């Protein structure tokens, strides 16, 4: 059946996503997507290619979600959501290494999400990268607890380099080395 958001789902699948949740979705649908994603990871691992880590991308603009996911997916296991109320829940479920977070969502801000992530001891080590179209939000982003900041217009190279650097920092903090660290 056709439902609101179907056009984004088709675009996401054409862009290489293996699936896409459209709001509103329930916990059962969410769990099914995570399980399906883990199956994709297992297939990826059997192919011999290793992910550098797990990243959640959270943005209320579906086009940015697809674009960023496409930039990161060759090297990272990526979960994407446009539902700001599910970000921390998703992070609790998949335990990402990094979160690429839009500065201003529909009703929440990056500050709200940073506070929630810092309040959960299991999520405090997640590297938070704030993404925005406003250069002047850098200082505010860092003050609210973001680890890094990227302007949306800077393109894929800067975002990928920032995610790579945050992953390297996290690996140093946890004592984990992956291919390319040495």
C-alpha cells in the first residue's frame, strides 16, 4: 500500500539503503529493521570486508539522511532516522560508535539529544558529530557536548574525515585498533 513517505523509501532504496523506516513506526517495526540490519552486517562480514564502526545518522530531512548514509555506508554500518524521539532509543539498541546529528530537528535540538546521551552511562562514549547549515553554530555545538562539528555544505570529504577521526579517537579511548589505525 501507499502511505506518506513512500516516495522517500523508494529513493532511499534506489540510493543503496537496504531499508528505511517511515514515521510513525512502532517498536516491533523498529526491532525488525534492526534484526534485518544485523543480518546485512553478518553477510558483509562473511564477504571479508570489515566495517570501521557503527554510525547513526539523525536528520529531519530525508534527503540529507539518504545522502549522508550513501557517503558513509561503504565503510560504516549505518542506521538512519528522521524521528527525533527515537534517536536515543536507537542508540541504546545498536550502541553506535558515532552519532551524526542535525543541530536543529523539528522540535528537539542537538542539545536535547546530547543531554539524553550523556545521562545514559552506556551511551556516554558515543562520539557526537553535529551537522548544520549554520557555521555560527560551531561554538554552541561544542558547548552542549558535541565532540565535533561539520557544516552541511562542506561536502562528503569533510564529513567522512570527521567520522573517521571520531572513530579513531573512540578506538584510542577504548584501546581498540582496527585496520588503518597503525
